């Protein structure tokens, strides 16, 4: 028998701020971690506590939480593993169990926890009624109905969070709820890593080593999430990029280079700029990015675009140099922008164009201002892996590389709640969490700052002024040497 309170049986679920998750997310294997190994005091408290997680979460930072039951079934239990929930409840194989998948949501509807409850079906007892009532979380209902019970921790550790960059990046705990002498419920709680720090003492902190090898270290990674972010950003920046290419007239059959092309970048515009007799090449040091760029180029049918895994200098560059060398959001992620711009100029023929498009974080601010914004922005800038104000330095960088007739343009953007970029700073706070901690930041402070900032950015009156998007271009002087 399958009773489904949601009225249907979808293969997966979707929740705001979460890549579509499959039900496996509720049962993914746990990598055991000792409670004392979690660096965050809040995490240790949540994991070790034998009280209501909902109340602890609400009191610590999230504010009021609501429950959303995603699926609820009554099925015969199957004893598959040693720690099978039904077995832990002392039920024989084949006995019916209630299985409930739910999420605790914050005020914006973002999941703070994903929960799986397995319980003995007993509609006549208060405990049994709680588990089949989709309007309350278990902890809240037990507390409000003053039902005597005790919790027994079974395991804690790390497990996958749907769509997260790294595997086993979320804290998970499993426990039994006993009433008298009987265990009546098994509960597994998986905590959103944006809310509950999963950083442990077992994980060695990444060491910031500002050496030459870092030139190729793109710290935002090449996850599916980052691919989607870059493609969305490409759409956003397309009008500005198109305006730039209009300012760079190219000869018939021109050859152009895009350094750090990402999953598409400007390759479609560059293909148009070089024309059917010309040739554009996208370079990227990340193999996955090149794979995605191949898919984009094939999908758009761009017959005059080639892709090469690697950076500059590149054997793909003809001896005489190309007519245009371009980069977008490459220098901001690199510790040696001077070297890259010099390499770009070296790849360009005398008289050819060198062009760069980069952000300058100086203007990136929310209005009304908020201290959490300033603090997080400063902490992230320290570990970003490049100069976040490099946009402002573009004219000088080009001139120092022997580029002449340098021109500059800039574009500004504003966001409001609901826009993708409204929450980019807290998104970065998640991506750079471990690096900030390795740099000395306290996980609990980061957590509190991120929570407070998300709250502020969700307010209908809060707008975000984007970092200034700066474009600079010029012609390689005849005398420039590599
Ligand atoms: C922020 S992404 C920008 C992608 C693309 N230009 C765009 O505007 O969407 C930066 C890209 O540069 C690549 N990258 C980083 N350092 C590089 C280097 N030294 N040479 C070539 N590619 C590099 C990264 O792998 C990443 O794909």
C-alpha cells in the first residue's frame, strides 16, 4: 500500500536554492565523523543535542522555520542493511512502516534541513498521529503536545547535499525517538551546508600559496553550478560584449583568441566578429570548461571556432600573432594579471587588438548598507585568488604590456530581490567558506554573517549595485616584445 500525502509520486523534488534532488539524497551513505571533530560549536551542539533540532536551529540563527512534507508513504519494511531504520525500530521484515520525506524551510523557502522519518504506523497513538500529520515538524509537535520521549543518537557524519560542489559536504545525524521502552521513530537529518558548517578538524585547511602555479588556479571551480552561473552571466554581459566587439574592427579572415573562454564566454560574438572566413580560438586551462565550450559551440553551429585545452603561450598562435586577443573575467581570478596581459600582447600581431573585460568590486554594495555585507565582502576578497579591483587597473595593465591607444568603457547593473545576482555575495560566502576559515575566520561568525545578509538581501527594499564592469582595449604597439 502506498499512501502519498502529496497526491503524486514524483521521481525527484525541487526546492528553492537547491538543484533538483532525488530521493536518494535522504538516504545517501553517511561518512562517520566524531562529534568533537566538527570545528563549529553550533554544529557540535546540533549533532550532540538530544533536544529538538528545529528549536535549536531557530534559536541559533535561522529564525522561524516551516515544515514541508515532500512525500509520505506506508510500505512494507525491507531489511537491507545492518542499520536499516525498520530493523533499528525492532520491526520484522515486511511489517508496514511510515516513511516521510520532509524539509525544514527558512522564511525564504530555502531548505535548512532535509529529513527522513521512518515510524511505526499507529494512527491511534499521539506519536503515530504526529508522524502522519504534514503540518508540523516532529520536534515541534512532540514539544507542543508534551509527549514524553527521549532521543538516542545513532550516527553522525557527513553526506552529500543535492547539487553541492563537493561530495560529503553536509552534516548529517540519525537518531531514534523512544517512548517508554520502545523505539517508535527513526529520524535522519541532513543540514544545508550554507547554514550548518560541515568543516571538521580532520580536513586539513587549504594553504594559501601565492606562487606561480596559482596563475592557473580558478578558485570558483568547474562544477555544474559554476557552469550555469557563467552561462547566465554570459547572457547578462552579452550586450556589453557586443558593444565592445563593434569597437574592434577586424580585417577579412581575421584570427582571434579568447583566453579563459569558460563554457561559452564571448565565443559566439567572436565567431561573428571574425566572419565566415576568419577563425576564433577559445583557450581554457580547465578541461571541463573546454568540454562545455565544445558543447556550446556545436549547439550554436559555430563552424569557425576551435577550442584548445591550455593557456598562453600556445602553439595554436601563429608566429605573426593574431588580430585580436581578448579575455573576460580571467585577470580577476589570477594572481599574476600583469603576466597574463603581457602574454596576450605577445600573442597579438603588431597593430592588432588586445581587449579585456573585468569587474572592479569597489562599487559592489547593497543599499541600505549592512555590516554583514562589508565584512563578508572583505573576507572573500582576501581569499578570492586575484585582485578584485583589477577592472580599475586595466588601462595601466594594457599600457605596461605595450598596448597603445588604450580606451575604456564601463557598465553598471542594479539588482533587487528575486534577481539571480542579488545573492551572489552570500553564494560566494558558501563557495569560499573553507578558504576563509583556513584564513582565520570563525565558522560560526561566517554562518551568522551569511544568515543575516541573506535576510537583509531578501527584504523587498534592498537593492544591490553590481561591481563595475570595465572594458579596456587598444592596439599592440609595433615595438612590443614578449
Ligand atoms: C570566470 S571564468 C570566465 C569565463 C568566460 N571568459 C566568461 O566570460 O564567461 C574564468 C575562466 O578562465 C579559466 N582560466 C583561469 N586561468 C587561466 C589561464 N591562465 N589560462 C587560460 N584559462 C584560464 C578558468 O578555467 C575559467 O574557465
